[in-house]
C-alpha cells in the first residue's frame, strides 16, 4: 500500500470534522498549488492556462483549469463534503438527572448505535458580529468534550434484539454536571476567543474524536470518520492536481448537503455547477450554441463511496456484482437510474481505468433491496452530460467510524489523473472518441 497517501488521507479526515473544514482544507491545498480564488460576487476574467476555484457557502467548492477559449468540453469530477451527524440546536443546554446535555437533531441518515460510548466534540462555523460587517469563523473544539452513554444491559435486557432509537430522548450527549462551572456559551466563547455577545448564529455539529487507524495483519484496512465521501473528495483532488493539460477544461467539484437530498444553494441540486460552467463559457466569448456543443463533449464522474460485500452479511449483496475492499474502483449501476451509469458512461470509465492500469469492479443492489442514492443524477438534471457513478468500496457506511481499504484510494487518484487529462468527443450515432495525452502520463 501507499503509506504516504494513506497518511495524507488520514490527516485530511482528522482535520475535516465538518463540510466547512473539508472545504477550507481543500482551499488551502488549491492555494498552495497556485489556484486563484474567484468570488462569485465579482465579474470574472479568465487568463489562458489559468487555475481557479470558487467556494459557495464555505461548504462547496468548484476548481477548474482553464486551457483557453478554445477548450472542447468539461471533464468534471464530483463528490460531496458532508456526512451524517448530529447538529446542535440553538440554546442547546438541557439539564436532566443532575447533568447538562446538548440538545441535538439528526443531520442525514446515520447509524445511531456507534455514536454511543465514544468521545465526541463539537465543530462547525460561527457568524461573528464585527460592527459594520459579519465574519465566518470556523470552530473545532480539539478536546474530548462530550459522550452519549449507553443504557446498561441490566436496564434493557432486549438491547441486543434490535432497537428503534429516539434521537430526542436517547442521543443527547452529556457535557457536564448540571449547575457547575461555566455555561455553554461562555465555554464556546473562551474556546474561540470570540465574545459571546458577538456570536450571532452558528452551524455546529458533533464529531467523533476517534483518530483514523490503519489496521489488519497486512495493514489492509483504514477506519476513520467521514470516509463517505471525503475519501473520494481527496482522491479526486489528488488526481485533478496531478493531471496533464488537456483540450478540455478539468473541473473538480465538491458539493455539500448530499446527505439531506442536495436541495440547497450549495448542493448538487442547485445551479452552482451550471453557473460556473456558463461563466467559463461567457469569459471565452462562446455562444450559447457553442456552450451546448461543449456540454455534449463533456463527461462527469460522480464519485461517492460504495458498499463492499460484508463478510457477516454476504447474502445482502447482489449474487454476481459484490465489490470487495482493495479490489478497485466500484462502478455503480441501477436500472431505474438512481445511478447515472449506462453502457456509454461505464465503457468510457472502464477505458480510463485501463489506461490508468487500475482495477475496477461493478455494483448493483440486490433486486429486493432499495439501496441508496447519490449526486450524479441530481447534478445531471441541471448540467446534462454523460455521467458515471463510481465510489470506493467500504463497510459501515454512515457510521461515525467507517472502514475502507488502504489500496483503493491510490486507484482513484490514478484513474482521476487520467480522466482529468482526457477529452471526449461525441461523434454522433452512438460513437465517441476519447483522447488522453498518454505521452505526458507518468
Ligand atoms: Zn456519500
């Protein structure tokens, strides 16, 4: 396995307890690689061979390499920045049985059970009153702050026989003994150095404190919070940065709010991607017709983690398409098009994997299981390009501590490097040409 890459991924996961932190860390990487941030509130003027990115809401980011006004289409790699978690409500302190708990609600569809009995803390963003303006400040309380203690087996003899969790009743974390020490806002103010009367509003989430771990007799596995989908956001970014210049415009996109349906201004079900592609076309002096022709010569890889066959529940996987950990990138199929993959896009992506010399495998749900959804078909409803849904195989999706393989991230990096170095042409009549500048590939 590539130790350095896994270490970098583990560090990125540790430093990204929320979507705001993930995008902030991606922004730092892009800046260090010479990318210029464009503000959505300004007019844009792009320079040939320019490298740019823009951030929406602090939690979604789109970066692109602009080859000049004669680019032939867009090669788009998308993933998502958010993960299921618990969000603090306003006025979160609530006392019960001599302790103070934080009042939280669920964000997205999480596995509740593994949130119990593990150290947790709080991270997110604050809006700060600065007089004539207001600023965003990221917060990551870097200490074991709270815990959701389980009920003893002696008080619930049926605990191991299946349980329907009530978030309001059972998932509120304990932060202190009631009536003792400082209150929550004073604590938050001390931890952030911001006077509490200056804190106008917040988006704060619980996050698991357990550090990422590489484990197994041969170091096969990586467990960490947020593998879905920061493993893909990380792998796509590495591939994007390593790619060679191509005739097409390489576009790296990370959207927030996939776990709650993508329907926000910064989600995949917004005009964010469409807006950016149109602004690139406008800066190039392209007609609307030329832009639409470019979209026909564009391709999107929607990368969101996939289910690996589970050793204890192998019967829940499809009998002939059950991806395994460390066996390569997963191409996801669904007849009802919850995944966008079709013969054209699967074929295209398989060619990319072949050029990159990385393994791929295929996933379909059992026909009697509904499965999940992702951002590919939501995004292509706005920007209608050929699209393939892929992911890296993992266990325990939507647990606060998920498990993936230590080999698969590198496969994604290599494949996306080839993808972002490629261009595609729709020749009509179901024929397509892929051009990859293989000479420039290492
Ligand atoms: Zn996901």
